[in-house]
């Protein structure tokens, strides 16, 4: 029995010792598997007394890094290798009871990681700083196929220089370490910059000039629309391109290798070509307001009637209102508009006219109800013609130069006026011929062939018929409306004169006396004493005013007897001719009278 008791006592002692160890001793780390691992890889720790809340550290005291525990049990922990320096490091487990003894872990070099490339682009010769982790233990460092020029190198930063002969474009920087290979991207190109665009307002199809720097290899976009590469010439400081037909207003960008983008400060305004569909009026005068209807009117900067620039105001994108200018003469004009988008003209011409002028009426004398022709300048769109203040219709016209009207029945002498919307022109007075008027005949008596003066009105070109005459009297040297000179016809007789002008309404004057020389056909007796009567026969004796003997020097008394003269032989009469006097002159006998003593 005694030996059994001793065995049980020994076992009890071992159990007591064991219980004291769990409660009072720090954890024990017996194994790390695997024995080498990469950062981020899970490893398994085996041992004892890991407790409920263990901490696993990697590295030496003072610089150790805590690993992330995936799962933990009293005798096993799964943990992720933290970011520690590659090589042999120490792994320990810590609990509230203490810290285990370390076991070694070989942390292998991880693949290099690039976090940033600064700058991301640059010209050949530029220094490039690559930052990241595990950039040490470099085994390969090249730019495309060329060996990189290393300026500086640490585990978290590499400074390289882009070869000076490196062509422009995106390149690949290859970084190879013991842990692996990674790539970094870089663009061999300067950062583009747009300093100016010209013009800032343009039409599709026109050239756009972009000034700036680092523009080589750029792609031009206008409000996002790419321009035609075949119509683009590119230099490092200037790009010239053609604005596409479907371009819209917006910013201009130059994109180099799809990543480097320069944006203009100013927006490019795209102005579409204007178009003029119609005019609200196709004729007018200075000051008229004409509506032009079409398309793309909002950007119009200039409106012309012919070659004259006119004021205008914008109504909408499809309409503008222009003011007809004051021009020197009438005529058809082309109405045109222009903008940065181009030029356009109305298909229909606009007829401009001014007030009529230089009016001439033909004939200058006319009778009522007969036509007159009006000629002059700018006889366009005539709205009214007045003759002696009376409105008359236009019976025919040659637009611009001639009108035909009739003289109204009530017309009197006066000007003819012609009016259109631009103004009125006045002619010299038109003489409206009326029935002839005679106010005087000077002298009222005359011999045939003599000139008499007739005064009155409407006598120009009138014909004068003397009593007893079948033909009009001949002109005497003056032919005017208010005065005529005529010659007394040879066959004229005493009586009124009939005056006829173009009105064919004759006027008879007062009595006109035609003076004719008395003719002596005979006298008897041819011998007589003083106091005796002799009888003289002949023609036109009734107008006798005196009878004289002695060759016309001794006056005798006489009396009419029918168509004969009875003359008393006066005292002192001698042999000689007997003479008769009337207003026409003196006529003497061909034979001598003989005195009987």
C-alpha cells in the first residue's frame, strides 16, 4: 500500500505544479510556421498559455511592429506578417502574464510598390521621383528599353532622370527587385498650356489659332468635339486647326497623349452663317423700318443696303429691324448682313426711291381736257399729281421718268406738282389755254399792210380773221399770250376781227376800221367858175375828210351825195389837180381842173 500512496502523492504534486504554471507563467512560443514568409502572408504560431487576448510582435524591442491576429487559441495563433524590413526578424507573443521568448522568422523581400510618380510628365532630361515601398535591393531599373539614369535611391524613393534623347509619349519605367518587378507610368511631354485663342468668335470652317507652350502632339477639342487631325498643323507653341461644321460654343482644350489637358481661359463662340429669307418690304424711302427674316441673325454685326452700312436692332435669332438709309438717288439695292459666321444677302432686291425732281411739263401750254406729259427725275411710285391744285389721275407712265395726265376742265394757269412718299416736286407754271381775250386794238383804224397791236390774253399762236378776209392775218413780229402784232390783210374790210386759238372758241373784237385811199374815177365839169359845184365820182369817197384845189393846197367845201362828192369851187382856185384826203391819205385827179374866169 505504501508504494501506491507514494505514486499518487507524486502525481498530485505534478498536477499542483502544473496548475501553478498556467496561472503564473508567461506564454511559451514553441514554433513559427512557415519559417519564412512575405509581408501580408499568414503564419501560424504554436505554444502554450496564449490566453484570450494575445499580442504578436515582429522585430526587436523598441522598434517591434504588431501583427494582425486572424484567430487565436490558447495553444495556436494565426497572424499576418506586418510591414517590416526584409530579413531575419524576431516573433514574440505577449499576454498579461508576460512575453514569450522570441523565435526567428525570415521575412522575404516583397514586390516593390509604387505609390506616386512626381512629376507624372516632363520633357527629356527631367528628374522623376518615384515613391513607394520595397524599392531597395534593385536588380533592374530601366525606362522602356533604355537603362535608367539613377540620381538617388532608397527603399522608399527612387530618383531617375529621363534620357535626353527619349522621344515624346507615354513610357513605362520598370523597377525590378529581389521581391519582384513593378511598373510606373510617365509621359515624356511638357504640361500643355493655352495662352490664347484667336479668334474668340468664329464660324464653322474657319481657322482657329491656339497659342501656348508644350502643344506638340496635342489633340484639339472645341466644347468636347475633336477637330480633324488632317486639317490641323501642330507646333510646340502654336496649333492651327479648322473649326468643324458641327462645332458648338465652349472651351478649347488641347490634350497631349490623352492625359495632359490644357483648357483655354476664354470660350470660343461659334457663330453660324446668317441667312436672309425675305424682307418685310421690297421698296421704301429713307427712314423706313424693314424687317429682315432669316436664320442666325442674333450674331449679325453689320447690315448694308447696297454699299451703305445702316443702323439696325436685333429682334430675335430669326429677325432684325434695319433702317433704310438716306441715299443720293433711286435704284435697286442688295440687302446684305454679315457676322463672324459669314455673309448673306436677300434674294430679292430692295428698291429705294427719293422725292421726284426736275419736273418738266410738255406742252407748256395746253387746253383743258387735253393731255400733258410730265418728265423728270425719280418719278417712282408716284401717289398724286395735281394740275392747278386739282388732283388728276395718271393715265399712263414710264416708271421713273414719265407720266401722262389730262388737264382738268376747271384748271387755270399754275404749276403741276408730283408727289411720292419721299416728297413733292413742282414744275414751272402750266399755261392752261382759255378762249381768247382781247382788251385793245392799237390803232383801231389802219390801212392794209399796216401793223396793228392786239392786247389781251391767250393770244399766243392765235389766228386773226379780219372782216371780209378769208385768210388769217400775217404775223407782225410779236407772238405772245398777252400781245400780238399782225398785219392788216389786203382784202380786209371794216368790221370786227375774229380771234381763234387752240380752244376753237372764237372771240370777236370791237369794230376795226380798215383805211383805204379814195379813188377818183372822174369829175364833172372839168371847167367851172368859183362857187360852182363839181361832182367827183370814185370809190371810198365816204371817208373823205378834205377836198383841195390847186394841186392840194386850197381847201374847198364838200358834201356827200350818195357815193359821190359835190365840191364847191373855192375862191382862189386855179387850174390844177383836185385832191381828196381821208385817213388813208391823199388821192388827186389825173386830169387838171380848169377855172373859168
